[in-house]
C-alpha cells in the first residue's frame, strides 16, 4: 500500500525525482538531501510501512541484506574508511519521515558526522530491572 501524503512513497515510486543509486521491484536507494557525510543514502521500500514494527519480516530481511550490499559497493566506489547503518523508529529516536528507511552513512577518518552518544553506567539495579522485564515477556 502507498500513502498519498507520504513523500517517501512518492520518491520510492518515482513520482518525485530523486538521485537514485539503485532500484528494483521493491526498493529504491536514493541520496539523502541532508547528508551527514559524502554518499549518505537511504533505502526506501516502495510500499508504505511507518517503521520497523510495521514492515513485514521478509521485506525487512531483504532491506538489511540490501544495506549490506550497498555498503560494500559504496565502500569500494567512495573509498570511505567506515560505515554506519542507522534506522530510526519514533520521534524519540529521531525519526522525522514516517516511512521505514535505512540510512547508509559512509564514514571518513576525521569527518564530523555526530553519530554518537554519551556512555552512561549500567547499574546493578537497572540491569536487574531490565533482565526481569525482558524475561517476563
Ligand atoms: P529520519 O530522521 O531517520 O526520519 O531520516 C529522514 C531523512 O530523510 C533525513 O536524513 C533527511 O535529510 C532525509 N530527507 C527528507 N526529505 C528528503 C527528500 N525529499 N529527499 C531525500 N532525503 C530526504
Ligand atoms: Zn510512505
């Protein structure tokens, strides 16, 4: 299904032009218009799913396999020194476009892309709480 109000549905299906690196029946891979680094790209399924929890497992598996394939090709073509694969779900996690997508972010030594977090400390209390909640489910 497509969502008529979704910009990534329109891009993925070719209704809005994009810098396309790859396309098949189910996916389009485009350059991000606000790149974190040179070559930052997005994998878009052609069907509309808001996030990781909505996309069917079979398509999700193929999306991540495609991410690995594209990362290898981009590493060779762009000569990057590392690679981040990022997939945001929900406003709290920084998702701004609510159509499932995977970020492919080539990394270069000394680039200034800020994909990091401040490490906290895993306390005994938090550890026990998480383990017991996760095991209960
Ligand atoms: P997220 O924050 O994970 O939802 O990522 C959305 C990404 O889509 C951001 O990196 C934006 O720069 C990118 N983006 C938004 N609109 C467009 C567009 N029309 N074409 C290409 N990339 C876009
Ligand atoms: Zn969509």
